[in-house]
C-alpha cells in the first residue's frame, strides 16, 4: 500500500461560539476564539490517498486531478470566507477544526474513489496554526 499526500492552503475567518451559552461562558471556554468580530487563520489541508500504483502510470492517484478536486470541492468554497456564515456545509455547526475536517471528509471521500480504481481517501490533516492541527480517518 502506498500513501500519497497533497497539501492545499486556504485563508478563512471563524469564531467558536455556542449560542446556547452566555457570552461569559463562551469567553471562558473559547477565550479569544469567541471574539464577536471573528479571527482568521492560514489553514493547511493535507489529503492522503492510499492504494497500489497503477501498472501503466505508476500512480496511486493523478496528483493534478486530486489537486483540482480538492480545490473545486473544498478550497474554492472556504478560501477567504467566514466559515460560520459563508460556507453552506458549515452554517449552524461549530466551526472547530474537528467539525470542519469531518465535513471535508464527507465531501471528498466519495469523489476521491472516482479518481482512480482501487484508491481511496485514507486521512485528512488540517493545520489551523503550525502547532495546532487535527487528523481525521473517517
């Protein structure tokens, strides 16, 4: 089994805020991430696809096709957006990295399978900062 990775980048704003809690409770739990005027990050998304190399091409997946898929299905929808307000698949959900990455998986997993027979989405990694990141295996 070979694991192929593609890294993409996007910038976005969000805030962590539970509408069922008071402003004080939100600030206590989420700190500056609950800022009513939002805050932003330079996110890095790493998509890992697994499979066996195709005997004709040597590819597990065509990285150009994978990049185009990630950009059209995810990056174009979140880049320079307010994740809480501008992204239909996140509206009404907590815009934490844990929730965001699970939503990305729902979008990408069935489409990655269609790129090359026998290949599948293995893992997503989302960096919110250079030191804070989440991994998701579906």
